[in-house]
C-alpha cells in the first residue's frame, strides 16, 4: 500500500505541473492546451495510435495565437507537439541542471515527428522562472546520465 508521503508527493507534482502549464501558456501566445476531443483529432492528423494521446501536453501553432477564439488546423505542418517538463529547482541556465522523467512513448513520438515535437523545460523557481524548448536531437549534448525505470501494474 502506498504511504501518505507518496500521495503528498504525487499531489505536489500535479500542482507543479499545473503551475508550469499556466506559466508557459502566459509566456508563449502560440501555445494551445488541447481538449480530449482535440487530442483525438491531432492523433488522426498525424496518423498516430491512440497510445500517444498523453505523450504531449500542448500544441504550438506559430501562425495563430491563443487569444483567437477558434483554432483551425489545415495541415499537420502547422503544428508542433509540446511535452512539458517542470521543476521548482533554481536553474539560472535552464535547461542545464534539469532532472526529469520521460516515457518511452514521449521519446518514440519525438523520434517519429522530429522537429514537430519539442520538450519544453520549465523552471518555476522565483529567481529563475523560465522556459526552454528543445528538440530530441539537441538533447544529447545536455544529457549527463540516462537510465530506464519500469512502472508495473498488476492485473485485478
């Protein structure tokens, strides 16, 4: 059984993720937070399996700002999928020093989409509030170490 501390950590992580989402939406006017239905549409546009529906958090549409009432996407070339990684750590040179977890699906999707998929590293520390975008191909020069962690669910 999970401890009270593990629930508190999860709750704190969810709050940090929400704060990061709010921060980047205020900072970058070309970001959109897709609804569940919009995610299905995006998967169809990119011809992706539904297993990728949670492998991105936001979309970036450079020619249309999020102050517009409606988002109309004519081509997948108009879109970049964005995966947020958020921390409250003091990072004066974001993303240098960033520690984060990523799923196999996130990496797989980043490989498949190339320049149309970006990670957005968000520091919410009051002294270093910032965001930094990076494509998968550019991450290798920053990676200090990388390991695989398995998450397992037993059947009921």
